[in-house]
């Protein structure tokens, strides 16, 4: 008789291959991530796979309409910077056009308003930066260039739910060889529902047909096969966002009991930027920004990364 974990893995693999279109570049990305992870692990670094941003679920094959998940990618992008500061190598699996490490600090700025063209001889132009419009740009640019030159940040883009699911599996397979040095920081807001390709209309749904009724299936849970089969030695963190604080800790503990991973970062929608709870099998740690820290523009992600990187080191020591 097959084990429960093997059965779950087969079910997920079956749905991925049958109901979600495989991106043409998924094998290329898997090889790229494996090379990146192995190179950095061999250099003694821990490697974190950060998922960031929301997923798009098409309602038509030739997509005009889609359902989206609320997420700017802020938590993932800022966390990537703090992991890099903590000597991790980062694979950044992010939604196309969501916030990106370092540039996310200037997401509300029109770059053209921050640049000036100073005309030189023969009509050439030297582009100058208004550093008041881009505060700390020199420090940020130097950090980014150092990270890029050292080969510590690998960005991988997704757009649709289908792309995300296949790329996450590829990432798990790519990091499996790094064992306990690998961390999965699953901060993306992933849809719970989808329409199978076989049931999706090809063309734009016509409003003249009247009210729209949609039947959607549950998205297969990737966390179970990731933890049990694809990267069983890795340190895995999921995120739990709720709007009702009274059920937050209960839902976090349910997730840990179900998937047997290492930690859940639990947060409530209205207070997510200043308060989270890191829940593990044996503990829970409240991370809170004080009023003074808020004034100093300290970010909650700095505390999250500090807590989890320490927990990851402890986990690695226990694994031997």
C-alpha cells in the first residue's frame, strides 16, 4: 500500500501535468536555480527561496479577465534584502511587476522626475540624479551592485498561477541537493481556486450572456509534497494571513500539524506591517514594532528574518 505522503505527491504531480500548462522555460529555470544553489552552498552560504507577490488566475484561455490575489510583494522584496544582509544567497521567485529588492524603496517615485540631463559639448548629455528625490540612492545602489557582482540574487518571474506552481516545484527540486542549507520562505499570496484548462472558455466571456456563474476547483496544496518529497531536508516557512485575529493562531497551528514544516509566520491584514507571530511546533514569538521603531522606519521584516535565520541555524545544527 502506498504511503499517504506518496499518494499526495502523485495527486499533486498529476494535477500539475494535466490541469496546469507547463511553462516552456521551466526546465531552463530549474537548471539555473540548481546551479545557483549548489554554487552558493559549496561556498558555505545558506540559500533561501523567497516567493513574492500574488497569482493571476485566468477565466479564459485567451485571457481578458482574471482573478487576482491581494499582494504588492512588499514583504517578499524587503525580506530578500534582510536575508542578503544575513549572508544568504536568495532565489527571488516573484510576480511580474511586483515590488523588487532595493528598487522597491522607490516604487512611488517617477524616475524621470528624479533625473536631469546636463548638456555637454557637441550636444551630448550627462544624466544627473536628484538625490533628494531618491533618498539614500548611493547606499542602495552600492548594496545592489555588490549583491549582483557577488552572484547572490537570482530573480525568477511568474505571472499566472500555473507558472507559479510549476516553478515552485522546479525550485524545490533544484534546492533539494543543498539539504538543510536550503530555506523556503513562502510569502507569495497564492490563489486557493482555479479553473482547469479543459473547462475554461477559449474566448472572452460575453457580458451580453447575462450574469456570470463560475465553478472553480481547489488548487492542489504544494506544501505537503514540498516538505515530504521534493525537499525533505529543507527548512520551510509558510505564511498565514487572516482578517479575524481570533482564529489566527489556531489556523497557524493547524497548518503546522497538517504539513509538518518548521514555522508559520502568522499575521492579521490590518496590522501586518507592525505585528506578526512566528509559530513553531514548540513555541510562538510575537514580533512587534515599537512606536520609536516606527518613527525610525524600522521594518517588521528585519525582525522576521532575524528570528528565522537564527531558527534555521539551529535547525541545521540539529540535522548534523
